[in-house]
């Protein structure tokens, strides 16, 4: 069997997993030079997905050395202009061309790439997002039922914030410091999970920083030059409360429903603002109102009937323009971090949308 993987397959890490289970054992894997160029460009730009894809490629090389597979490289290296136009499909077209030249099966986890390849007459293996149960992540070992956040940095002992919202303490959870290699392996695993898991997505991907949401856990991965060393911070909620659990729930519901007033939730980091906001959102949805959220990143744990929006083309003002057309009864904005965000809330309030 001859396989040509695209960039998405190397990033999500599934091809090595399938080889290890014996599904593609003995196959010939042809990696297009265009894939390597794209991964290299992403890594040079400080994007974690580039490092994840290169680590997967190294694993394939090791399997080839062990005679588990045959690994070949093919094609020409794309020009700088073609790499810059990768989002427009230039690189993808070159990768498909390698599959056609070698009469190979084309393997991808990108739905658009799969559809284009089928339209071109290729034999396509499309790896859909996994719905099966996943094994715990390596970072999960640092969490227990009392852990709110975990802080990992190279050359520093891991620490965690434990306790309740009213009583939190930062404690050391291991004497041995974390190494850059350990953090890189964790980061690769996290990105692979975000690509495979239907409840996972990459929220922010910029030079030196990646923010991932997997279920209820928000994970920030930073590296040089953005930070002075590689660091992973993971935060998750430890309490699940309803609006009725709050002492002043009657006042809140009266202000929102009876008096039609908006509400601004203010407090120190980690004091429970997001928990209160999601309880308000759930209450309003259960009361028969159309509720949407505006979040960057999307971290509210709300029912499926509440749609969670993020920035549109990098701007919450653009998101607000869409919501003006959708016309929800209430919008939960989490969180107000910039002057622009306050202007957006003011505009939506003037449009008589409950904020």
C-alpha cells in the first residue's frame, strides 16, 4: 500500500497511531516536500502545530529505521510565495499532485482537502474527528478533584492552584522540574487531541503562543520569543452551580427579567465570574429565551442550545454585527478585556439586546 499524507494528518498524529496498531504496517509512506516546507514555516513562525507535525515526521523516520514502514520524500520544495498562499490551496494542490504521480492513496483529516481530492479522482482516506473515548492526557496526572489550575514551565517544579473559589493556595506538586522535552511532548499530545476531539479546538494560534480548549479545560502553551521559556498553563472549573445556588439569585433574576437591566460581573481572576456567567446563561435558556455568547476564548460550559461565538476576522465588533441580525434575547460577553469590547457592549445594549 502506498500512502501520501497531507499536513493535517501529520499535525493530528493519527498516522503513527494507525501504523502502531498494525493497520498500515509495511506500507510505503511518501511525504511531499511541500508538507515539510509548510510544517517548517509554521514552526519558524512559532506555531505549535508546526512543531507537532515535525515531531510526527520524526516518529515516521524512526519507524522506517525499524523497517516497520518504508518512508520516501517526493516532489519539489514550494517557493516562499506558495507557502504564503497555503491557505488558498497552493500547497494542498502540490500534495495532491504527489498522490496522483505515485498512484497512491491520499490520506487527510481535512474535510475540504478530502472533497477536492475525491473530485480529482483520488483514492481518499478521510480521518474524521474521533468520537470514541480518549486515554487521559499526560497533563491530567497533575490534576485532582481540588485542582483549579496547573502551571508547568521548563526548569521549574510543577505547581498547582488548589482549593475552592474562596480559599485557593498555590502548591508545589512535584520536586523534579519539568524539562523542555517533557513540555514539548505534552504540547504535541494536547494539539493532537484538539484536532481529533469534536469537543476540542485551537482557539488562538500566534507566534509563540497557542490557546487550546478541550472540553472544559483551557490550555495556554507559550514558547520563545513570546515567553522566556516554554510554559503550559491548564485551567478547568471545579464547581458546577446553578443560579439558584447563589444567595442573591432573586435579585439577579429580577434585574434581568423583570427590570430588563443588563449586568456587569466584576471580580479578581479566579473568583468565579465565568461560573456565574454560565449559570445566568443556562437559567435564561431554560426560561425560554434565545441566548448567545461572545467569547475569546470560548470557555463557558453551557448547554448545546446556547451557541458560542468568538471573534470574526479577529474582531468582536464583526461578531456583534452578525448578532444584530440573529437578534437573540440575551448575550453573555466573556470577558471584557479591551476598550473595544466595552464599545461593543454599549452598541449592543443600545440595540436593546440584553447583555
